[in-house]
C-alpha cells in the first residue's frame, strides 16, 4: 500500500480532543482543551515551554491518562486505549528526542514498523518460515522506497545511532509512514536540525499533507509555522488562548504576550 | 576420558541455560535474576514426575517445560508493566521464593536432603546412563536450543524484541505491544531453562536446592556479561570459557580450598572490567548501553 | 508473648532499617541498584572482627576503623566502577551488573583471607534486661538505641541545607549542577553516607550473632525489600519498610517456623510490587509514572 508513495490517503477520520485535562499532583498540565484537528491539513501548536503541548501529545498517544475529558478519532473513543493500539489506529508520533532504535540499521528501523507481519508471533519463524521470508522481500523494497522518499536511501545499512540528529528525524518520519500512520503528531520536527536537512523536513511535511495525511506539529520556529501551517493553536499555561490562521494568530496581541513575550 | 565427557555434558547444559537467558537478557533487554529458579523448576518437576509417578524422562521433560512457562507468568505479568528495575526486583523475589520452597517444603521436595535415585533417561529401551551416551543427549538438546533461539531471533519476532530492548516507548509508538512480547520472551526463556534442569537431574541422578540458588542466577548473568549477548556466539564463547576455566585452574594446581574463591574473583574482575570497557562482552552485540 | 515478639521484631527491624536507609538513599538519589551494599556490610563486619580479635584494640577504635572502612569501600565502588559506567551513559542495569562484580570480588576476597566458616565475637549468652513484661538483650537495646540516634540524626540532616540539597539532587541532578554544585562530589558523599549506615548496622548485628562471608547478601536483600515495602520515592520508606519487615518476620517465626521466614519476606516483596508498587508511604500513582 505504501509502494506507490504518490497515492493519496483518503477517508482520514477527524482527531478530536474534548474538554481534555490532565493534572499532576493538583497542577494542571493540560486544562480543559477542546480541539478538532482538521483532517488532511497541517495544524501547528505553539506556545511557551511548559504550556502543555507535549503533554497534549502524550495524552493523545495514550502515554498518560487524562484526568478528565475525551479523545476521539472519527466515531471511535481513544481515551483509554494503550499507546500501541492508538499507533495501530493510524496515529503516529515523532518524539522530540526522536527515539530511533539505535542498534538497528536504518532499513531495519523502517521494516520493523510495518504492521501485521508474518513472523512476529514466535512460532511463525519456525513453522511458517517460507511465508515469512516471502513477505519480507516486498517489505524491504517498500522500506527502501520510503528511505528514498525521505532522502536517506544511501544510509540504508548505517546503524541508526550513527546518523545525524536531523537524519534520525527523517528516519523517524519514514518509520511513521511505514506503520501507515494517517495522522502524524510531530513534536518539534524542525528543532536541532541542520539547515539543509530542515528544508528536507519541511518539504517532506508539505508532500505528506498533499498526499492526504493530517499533520499536527509542535514548533517554536515561527517562520516554519508561517510557511507550513494551515491553522494554529496557541497554548499558554495549559490552556488554549488563541487560534486561527497563522498570519492572524502570530500578529495577535494575546499570542505576542503569551508566547513571544514582546 | 570420562572427565572430558563430563565437561562436555556441562557445556551442553550451560549452553541451554545461557542461550535461553540470552533470549530474555540479550535480545529483549530484560535483566532476570531468577533464571536458576526455572532451571530448578525444570529439574524438580521432571524428577518428581519420574520418581513419584514413574513418568518417562522425555514426557517429564515436556511437562516441566510447560510448568516452568506457566510459572513464568506469575512474575512477568505483574512486574513487566512497571519500570525496568521493578522487574529485576520481581525476579529476585521469585528466585528467593522458589528456592525457599525447594529447601523447606520437605514433604514435597525432601528439602536440603535432596532427591537421590533419579532414573536415567530412556528412549525406546535405550538407556542414557553412560557418560558418552549422555554427551550425545545433552549435545543434541544444546544444538536444538541454539537452533531454536537462532530461528526465532533471526525473524520479525526477534526484530521486535530488539526494538523493545532499544527503546520500549518507541516500540509502542510503532504499534507493537511490548507487554505481549516481553511476556512471551520471558516464558520461552523459562521453558528452555527447564530443559537444562531436566537434563541436569537425569545426568547427576541426584538433585538438591543448592544448585538453583540466586548465586547460580548471577553466575548465568556473569557468563553472558563476559561472553556477550544479543547474538548467538556471545553466550557460546562465555559458556565455554566459564565452564572450562575451573578445570584450567585445577590444572594449575591451585589448592581446592581456595580455588572456588580465586575463580569467583577472576569472574568478578572480568565482569567489572568488561562492563566498564567493553559492555558487549567478548563476542556479544548488546550490553545495557 | 505478643509484646515480647513485637519487641524482638522491632529490635531486628531497627537494624534492618539502618542498613536499608543506606541502600535507599543511594538507590533513590543516584539510581544505582547498589548490590555491593551487601559487600560493604560484610567488609564492616570483618573489619570489626579483625580489629577486635586480631589486634585486641580498644573497641571504640575498632568500631571507628570498621565504619571508616565501610565508607571508604563505598566511595571506592563509586569512583572505580559506577562513575566510569555512568560516564558512558549506560543503562542503570549496567551499573547493577558492575555492582554484582564488586560484590562477588569483595566477598570472595574476604572468604579467601578469613575463611568460609562462621565467626563469633560474643561467646555464650548475652546479658538481658527486663523492660516491663519484655526481656531484651544488651545488643537488642544497643541496636534500638542506635536506631533512635540514627533516626534523629537523619531527620535533623534532612531539615538542614545539605539535606535539602540531597533531596533536590535526587529529583533532578542536572538542576543541582546548574546551581553550582558538583554532582560527582555529591555522589561521593552519598555513597560514603549510605555505606556508613550499612557499617553501623553490620557492626551491631555481627557483634551479637556472628558472621560468615555471606551475611551481606541477606542484609542487601532485606534492604531491597524494605525499600519497596516502605516506598522507593521517599528516604523514610526504607526506615518504615525495615521496621515492618522485622516485626512481620518475628510474627512469622512465631506462627509458622523460622524456615519459612525468607519465603514470607519475598512474598511480601512480590505482593507489594503487584498491588502497591509505590510502597506504604508512597502516594497512589498511575502505572506510567511508577
């Protein structure tokens, strides 16, 4: 399904959080946040450090449980699902610290992410080895195509921990595509990345949304937000304080006070 | 000659133990300090089935695998949900409890008196009671184990285990259920360790709890830390070195009263130096980095 | 009968609490599962024996040498093993494996020098005192008094500036460094203090009941269980856990037999891990934060 990388992803359900709150020992990290993320568009989350942006991602991804509120995907309820279940429903996450599998090669990092592989159950490598091997070949081809897509084709056999930070980000995004994520949660995709790679990352994001993916990203770099985002939410002190079109929001007084401090 | 055969039998048994621990520790990144407990469970389960119920060795062996795997869930299901060191503590507790039961439930296990008179394994009338026949038995099982661990790790299953070892959160993020894979890996390790226990009982024809202590669990970890883990050859290198080394020391005529202590100090020194300077061990791929 | 059992349990638990507090401080603040804490305990025990029997020195000097030896060994473990491991940002489990190594080395070295057999320092029966309806030995009273002194000292320390620094370091070592403190010096101090506590417990215990090279292992295991039972996230957890374990063990011995004491102790460990991983003192937390 990923072989043809130019194919559009259709029927992406809407991801929505409703009155979502999370308290840590009485302190709100996310407080009564309600957002419906427009499918097949790029939404940016901006705001100062500690505003609750990453916590919101952790809540959506199932890594922490909300104190109250709900997380919905289309008509389905994600609120109590486990992280791996949420990932399988097509919500992929790029971590701020990337989290590639350091000892695995770049290619292996991607191949492992394909869902439902024959050979993942421990008896299959013994009793269905032929079938397992047969399925592996097209998977490797798809993985190589994905590597090419993210401009890492020449690094296929490099151990992931030896890639640069920016290359690891590209790899992590390719991994999300391999798991067939339709909604991508990207935590600071542009930070810590070499300027040359930054262009690749930004280019990749716009190509992905052209294909019909939904992208939600956290970003501090305002020019990246202005260039990519279709819609922006500003979080400050655990709440949504402003939202709208990037131009309007960035020039809004509330945003400037909350975020830019100017 | 018999002496050499004895060493070969012990290498076979320890290969089974270390390769099974390799699955848990080297591939999945779980530090289990109760591997000797599963070794003991295998030995006691087979022995009791053979001596009390007259079950054939090979049937008892299979039963002991099942029992050991079922008991592994007692530790893994509750503790694997928690952070890493809680699993270490849980396995430590399990090790101490299993040893306590083997040692103290005298009406069931004969406790410190041990169980003598264990029958030698027999298959279709052939009895494995000579050292040479036993070498073929343990070698066959060791090869089966190495083959089994190789097959299941050189696969999609093995690849998922490695992602859990590398970064469990990222593994969840690509849609793998770590609890399922960790529980499976731990159960398989426990089942294979039971094979080693059964073979040990059938070979020595006498068992007591002192073979299955926490010190034995730590010794198995030492073998993997020295030889290396996360691939097939690391545990083989470690096992051969650590099983043969005592014999080398004996050859050097170090008196028996101090030999065990000197041996353990050498192990300890190797362990410390390797964990600092070469965490992957002599031939391994992974070392808790 | 019951008051006597509770008193025995409390006195045993007092010594557990001291060694467990040392283990707990190290574990909580450095993240090192200090398996070698058991070796430090054994070292203190044998130094006491060596000083008292071989040199026949005045006992306070013997005690001082043993305590200094314990603290020094703890610092040595940090400098020679844990620091290089930490430098290469290895997983905490690597430190644990290094710690096994230290334990094995030290205990076998002691066995090589002093032999594997049990050594006793106090022949015959100890002097006893009647306290109400309860009869206590001299060493039980000494142990309990030391426990009280240690407790007072610990709480005074915790309230002090250095104590607050320790708490801050446990929560966030990087932050403490930003504030201008040297993290490696703090770690050395933590290992010295933790080892000192192991030494205190060891000396009182082995003067009373004697020693073999493996005494440290049970002290270590008890410490680990006590820390989990009391609560890993608080230093006080080890104290509460140690006392509770002492009392429970005393009751188990009475109701069942001394044979089943270890099985009960570790069943308690497993039960806590399953049902209350935050320990007795810990606040209810969700799994993902444990």
